[in-house]
C-alpha cells in the first residue's frame, strides 16, 4: 500500500508538473502571438511610411520635372528674345551706318540713333543676363532631378 501511495503521489506530482508545463506553453504561445501581432503592426506601419515616402519622392520628381520644363521654356524664350535683339541691333547698326553716310550734317539725328542703339544694347545685356540665369536654373534643376532620380533608384 505504501508503494502505491508513493506512486500515486509521484503521478499526481507529474500531472501537476505537466499541467504547469502546459500552462507555461500556453503563455509562451500567447506571448509569441502578441509579438507576431506587434511585428505585423510595425511591418504595416513601415510599409505605409515607405508608400508615403515613395509618393512624396514621385511628387517631388514630377514637380522638379515641371520646373525643369518651365525653365527650359524660359531658356528658349530668352534665346529667342536674344536673337530678336541681335537682329534688331544689326539692323539698327546698318541703318545707322547708312544714315551717317547720307546725313553727315545732321549730327543730332545720329546722336539719337546712337542713344537708341545704346538702349538696345542695354536690353540685349539684360536679355543675356536672363539667358545666363535660365541656363543656371536649368543646370540646377537637372542636378536636383538627377539626385531625386538617384534616390528613387
């Protein structure tokens, strides 16, 4: 009888230990499930942030492309203006030359034309400055566009 009682005690103790181990296993599984849920939440947040960053970069890239296009149009416009001023200047210089030959006695008229040419040259200088600024802006925007393109890649 004593041996049976002792064995029953060992069995009861083993059953208690098994129950404790099962409880610990359940708690571990719950902890793992909680961590997995936390990891999934973090992954979702990171994915959302990545999507937002990608959208921001794409918007920035599009904005820079638009700015580059506008700058290129401004550059072409300045170049056209510059060519027009150069043609006007050459025309006026030719007219001035003809006028000097035909009207050498009319000094005042010549002074007026020289003044006009001076103004046109000033306008040409201003147009040249705009042209140079447009080139610089275009180069800067191309650099930014390249940098944004590099970030996207």
